[in-house]
C-alpha cells in the first residue's frame, strides 16, 4: 500500500460517508486517521464522522437516507442503521440549463450504418416475428427455429430471424394505460429500422386484436409487414408453415442491404443500469455519462429511463430542463409513480434489490443518485411516455419501470438503435433488434464474467484510465457496435426472450 492510496473514497468533501474500495477489518486505521469499528465489506459505506439518529446521511453531496440510530465514526452504514425519509427537493426547473457545446458538423463522428429505402437509419438487419398475445408465442418461436444457421448462411447480410413472445395481450381491459403500453411496444418494434421485415402473429380471440392494433398504431401491411391469426390459418402446423413461407419471401429482399457511412447524429442510444453496486455510481455510470455527452455533442440522441431509479434525484434533471414544460412533465411522472405504488400498497424504496444491497446500496435515493449520472450533463430536452417514438435530439427521458427488461423494451420500441447497460453485480441479459453493450463497474466482476462484459470501467479505480478516457472508450465502442461489431450478449444469442412490455392494471 502506497502513502497516497486510501481504501475508502468520498464522493464529495461534504459527505459524511465514504465507500470502501476493499474489505476493511475492525481495528484498521485509514490514512485519514479513521478507525474502523467493525468488519466492513468492500463497496459498502463507512461513516467518516458521527451521524446522530435522525440526521441525514450524505453521499454525492446529496441526502441518501436518515440515521435510524446514532452512528459512530468508522461504523458500517447500511440497512441496520440507515433508512428512507421524505424530504423536499428543490426542482429549480431550468436553473442549470446551458447551451450545448456541439461539435462542428464537419468534424462529427461517423459509423457504418444501414440506410433503409425510406431514409431511416439502422444498426442491425433482422427479420422479426412479433406476437399480440402469449397464446401465439410458441408458434412464433417455431417459425423462427426453422431458420437454422445453415439456411441463414445463404443470406450473409441478414443478422437473423428473431421471435418475440410476451406474457400478456389478453385478460386485460381494451383501453387504458396497460393496453396503451403494450400497443406502443408492439408498434414500436414493428416500426423499428433494425427490422428489414416483420410478421405479426395473433391467436384470433385475444383482447389485443390484430386489426385494431394495425389501425390504432397506423401500421400498414405490405410485402415486409405481414400479419396472420392462428385460428384463421387453421391451427399451429398450418400457421408455422405459412409463417416460414412468408419469411422466406422476405429474406432475399433483406439480404440486399449493405452498410455505408452515416453521421453519429443519426444514432439514438438507450441508457440502462442493472445489478448495480456501489461502484456503479463511481465508475460505469459517470463514464457512460461522459459518452452520452459526447454523442449529444455530435448531434445524436440519448434516452434515460427507469423513473423509479431517478426517484430522489429527479431534481438533478429538472434543473437542466430546457423548458418549464419539460421539467413539469418529469415531475408529473414522479407523481404518477408515487400514486401508482400507493395504490398497489407498495413503496418505491422496494426498488433496491437484494443484489443492490449486497453491493453496498441501501436506499433508492442512493441508487438513484448513482444512476442519474448516466445522463451526463447536457440539457433535458423532452420527456416521453413508455414506448413512445423518440423524435427529439439530445438528452431525453422515457418513463419506464426500473425492471431492466421492461425498461429496455420501452426504449427500443421508442427507436433506440443500441443500449449501453452498466452493471456492478453482473447482469448478462441482452436485447434485439437493438444490441446491448455491457459496461462493468469493477475489475473483479469483469474478470469473472469476461465472456459477458464488453468493457471494464473498473479501470478507473485501478488507475488505468481517467473518467474522460473511459467515456471516449465507450463512445468509440458505441460507434463500432453501430457499425456491426457484435456485443457479448449478441454472441450468446440474447434478445428473443427479453421482449417484456410494461404490464400495468388488473389481469382479469
């Protein structure tokens, strides 16, 4: 251990806790002179000063909870002595909004993208099979399973045939929030530029009727967007056989695709975190924030989501709202979640998972403050409902739950070309048709799950890279992935089973 090394890190001088960079034993004394009172695991918090019961616990110069008993300096700070609290945030809408320092158009980055006949830009080239209801999911997968590697070898420009089943579509009210969420998710995937062609398969008697879906969402059937119901086709075997024929007709058309140089201003990137630990808010999330700023400065779009995981930190976004209307939209979504969880006899603080807590995160306030930095520092330009089409450039927000798969489904339906996903414990999931890039928060997990992680942001704590250098690494990886480089989750085949529309309302 060198004289300059400390086994703890404070995120701000005004904080009264620090994060342990390694496990600390009772009786140890840090270079700062702090005596450790009991064994504290790596990633967990240690009190750097006395925190009387009822006083705020501060990290990131923000309140993350309240001491529920007296906490002595050098003590482990976690669920046993810290809890949630309600406190007033100053939303200060627009107070910190600043003009964006855009890169000159002549110097902006490029990637090798796919330009569709209608001018839309794609980063992948799939054929897809969507389902209106759970009852047609197995049929959709049977159709996709026909297209083996040997068959697809004749179509080298097609990334694959993917089937997307889900767990809803019937026994629900044919109006309202839940129905709208599902409609927008299906329609958003159907209209996604990363699909060269698509088949939508229904059963026939479900609430989510094919004809009404097509009409409501302004989808038009044609050679590359086809629909059919199992009951109309004569059952499972007939539907599978016809579905295979339809996709065989699409394959030669899809295979005519080639890549060409496209400006980074055409990219839309989703921001996600899952399986977070205390290092996520120190390394991976702020590094992704740097990359998000770079993409915005190059004219692109980044989508922050997971409303339950900005709770308690939403004021850091409203302060950067470009207009009062945008700021109020975000506050409205926060109020919705407070009401929604109250109606379901739940609480937002339940969002912190057992894995998060094992990784040193105690409350949703702490988790949110570490998560919101993924959004970087540019102005918040718009707020969207779940799975709404993202039209605005720059940093935007989409209202989604904190459940990773539902959140990513919404962002992809909104038009994200790819997703950057930070993780501290090691989430291995992925997505189609938009690929997922996995960013590890620490070197230990990266080395254990090297086959699933795309980039190690633990380099920051190892002293191997600065935050700015990590942001540039992520930005370059985004451009390479948009150009066709396969992510680890793609190589493992993730994505077909990760289509999870946000379900709200009663199942009746």
